C-alpha cells in the first residue's frame, strides 16, 4: 500500500528523483523550475514531495505548448 516512487509504467506518483529520471532533467533543474513556478504540481505526503502521474502529464503538456508558442 502507498505511493510508488520509481518510474515504472504503473507509477501513480513520482518521487523528485523518479520524476527527474523519467523526464531526463537534473534535480537542480527541478528545483529551479519549482522556484520559478513553472514546474509540475507537487503534493507533500508525510514530509515527502511527490508528483502525481496526472501532474507530470499536465506539466509535459504545458512545456509542449510553451515550446510551440516560442
């Protein structure tokens, strides 16, 4: 029971590390985009930062849209 933090196909929520690995970004970039408020929505669960599968998909869609507009 609980959230998985790996990047397996059945992942419901990524850890920061899992999200970064799955999306090919560094932890430093993750924290930079979070600071700039352009990163994915996160949830805090008992002191852990998690990114839901849906939040990751929404972030990817925003990044694709931003790239197309540029």
